[in-house]
C-alpha cells in the first residue's frame, strides 16, 4: 500500500515555486487527481462505490486520466465518454491503464459535445447493473477536495493576496478560493476562461484552446467567488506557455500558460501583493502542438499578441483575444445586468 499511496501523492500534491519576488506558481503534475481521489474515497465511504462497481464519467481531459490512474490502482472498472478532440496520446494512455474509452461522434446543435456525452453516460449506465458516476461538474466533493490545497498555501505562505487560475468545471478555483478566504476574506480571485465559453456569460462558440472553458454551465461554478474574469484565445495562451518554459523551465500545458499570462500581469501591477497562479498540468501531451514551432506557424498561432488585457464593459465583448472584466463577486445574472446598467449610465 505504501507504493500505491506514493504514486497518487506524487501527482496530487503540487509544488510551490517562486517565479518573481511576489509571484508563486502552484505547479501540479496532474491537478485533477485532487478531486478524483477525493470523490472516489467519499463514494466508498458512502457505500455507492464497491469493488465491483463500474465508474462511468464524461471527460476528454485530465480528469479522465486521474480516474484511470486511481481505478487502475484499485482494480476498479472504468468507462470514459469523450469526443473526437481527445488527444491521441491521452487516449492510448487511458486504454493502457485499462479504461474503456467511448467516443461520441456527433455534437448537439447547441452546446457542442457536452450534452451528447452526458446522454451517452446515461445510456451506458442504464446497461450496467452497478455503476457510479463522479459527476465532476455537479458533485460538491469536487470543490471540497481543494481544502487540502488551501491548507498547503496558508501553511507555506501565510496569506495569499491573489489567486489566479483557469476555470473548467469550477471545482479548483471555487474550492481553493472559498477555503483561502477563511484565512483572508479580502483575497482577490481571478478566473481565466477561453473566448466563446459560456462559463462567464458569453455565447458558446468554437474554441481551439482546450482544458478550460465549457459549453455548458456546471453546477460547481460559483460566480460569486470571482473578482475578475479574463478571457484568452489560443495564440496568447500558447505563447505564454512557451514563455513560461523558456523563462522558468516549467514544462506545462496551455491552461497553465493562460493562467501564467494573467497572473504575471496582475503581479506586475500589484508589486506589494502576494500572487499565486495555478498551473494545472504538465506539457507532455503538447510536444507536437504547442511546443512545435512548425505546427504553430501552420495553424496560424504565431503573431503579435496583447501585452495587457483589453478592458470590456460586458462579458459578451470579451470574445476577441485577451480581455478583462470586473466581475466583483456577482452572480452570472447580476454581472450581466450590472454591466448593462454601467454601459447605459455611462
């Protein structure tokens, strides 16, 4: 059991690194191991997950990898439902760990692949007598799991003035923010999203940048936790990912690059504040894309990018590159209505 615990902990517990005098990186090998392990453990305690139960979940990213690793160690059957954009290397890794990967081929008219994937999960579960679905988007155990990370930050740094991180399911940023504010209620929380993601009030649209953003609103996303929201396109995120590697020797994925771009900008403008940026996963899946100059050039990802975000008055204006909106811990409806009122009254 010691070897099993060591494998999981090596991926679950991030490394805290100082990048500049007031900017720290919370660098994970695999951030999604935090909620995956916690959700499965809680399910076992509740009796909804036993030795013969098949775990079924929708994911085309690192939450699936975290589940596959934990389920392989526990000899737990696993079915993952993804879509065609799943990375080929990740697909091979998942199947090698023993997971069955089911690919949904047709998107919905609205909402992309998310809704068909959820429907496929329901269909699969209906055909298997004993199943458990972690439901990362709605399970409160997802954000709750990040109390561990908040404790780590408080223990190492004392007080965090600003937390910056990408948003997908809402679990990591909402959970870590909520627990950190028990020690410092004034802490600033900045969410990093993708252009054309519905998470913070934009219409759903095509997104090259993967690993953050969403086509459906997850229940675990608590909008009132956020002070600011920044939206990015793929070119900015990819360039920042490479800059993070060259400048700090951190080999991370593009969600990490997106968060680093926003966090380093905020830290420069607030030199007296201690800023922590969340770097969710490493860059090994991106050797042939983000870290390949020829691929970047061939896909139109090379060119000038903004040195600072463009301020926008409404979330809907933030669909073009790096944009910033003052969210002010409001609900989604309040932010939309408040933004409209500010424009009308200006």
